[in-house]
C-alpha cells in the first residue's frame, strides 16, 4: 500500500454511500422469506446479495465511470483502471440467511492494485470501520465516532485468535493454522469480516484465514493499518489484487511475525 498517497475524502464519502445503499437493500430482506441458490463454489447467494451489489455498482459508475469494479456477485469490469473498487455486499451470507446479525458489507478501493481505502459496515448492528491511507481508522457506532486502535500483545501465547471456521481451510492449510491455534491463548470461531473490525478496535488480537476472494479481505487492509495493526498474506507479503486469499491480520507486529514464522516452519 502506497505510504505517500492520501486517499481523497470524496472517495471515502462515496464508499460510505455504497455501504448505505447496500444496507437499504439488505435490511428489506433480513429475516424475511428468501430463495437461496448455490454458486459454483457451493456458497449460498440470494437476491439481497445481488441487488445490493447492483445498487453499489450503479453509484460507482455514475460518480466515476472510468473506475474499475470487482464484485462477488456480478464479476469484474475495467480491472486495468488506476482505481478499482472491490465489493462484497454481504460477507457472511450463511449468517444472513440464518437470521444472525453478524454479517457485513465490505468496500475497498484499490489504486494500481493496492488497497488505499476500506470500509467494513455491519448493517444490522449499525457499526462501521473506515480506513484509508493518510487517515486514522475511525469506528462508528451508537456512541458516535471514535478512533480505532489495536492493542499491544507481545506474544502468541497471550493472543485471542479468531477465524470464521476451521472447515474453510484446505487439507494442506489446516495443519498450519492449527499450529497457530494451539499456541494461542483463546480461539474463537465464527464472525466472518467482523473479526477484523474487532482486531482493529483492540478487542481481539489475531485473525488467520484462507480461501478468500479479493473482495473478502482487501477492505480490511487499510482499516487494520490505520488502527496500528498489520495484515499480510501467510508469507508476510503485502496484500493486493493478485494475493492468494490466505491472510494474517494482527494488532501487534510482534505477534504477526511469530505467526508468520510458525506457519512457514
């Protein structure tokens, strides 16, 4: 992520409008009868996912017709543009269709394939994290707006670690994750994108996941970075459009390095 690029406020404001537009669609369908379809990867999708992403795309194409878009539900366009938006209207569709409130909307903006702005919004909870290069990460909830900050945690043995599900790791990935889990203090399962917000706010320490699309993780990179944390792939490389979907998100760089070393032993 470019350290000398200051993300313009107009991009951040549009990102928030995208989350608002998605929320308007999603809440109309929440805990209502829905037809659930299976995608090619066996993950579920509903009209709420598709219509929410369509509303977001319309806003982008109206405001910045030269920008690219990659979305979970409606594919990609203009990926060679300087600025590309990555959209996941409902991260945690299984939770959404089951009536659980822990699902989110993810919006990322990339510049030359590197994330420079990210928003993690929780439509039902009314919580939102906003991060961008050159800005401190902000957390918004019923109390108002505060600065999100990760907490110090010097070693893995003191860590609270979260992952969506151990079943999402491939056969060769799970043993590496499990080494980390066994060395951590307390594991949590479930949460999808919400876990990254909790790391950013200093409530948990670490998230390790795999098998994700770019729209699943790129928004969280500026959020974590602007809150004092770090997020990379399993080898410690910066995340971008061409990353493989295996991520480590840590509130403390010391824990991040310990996890990288353990995974790559």
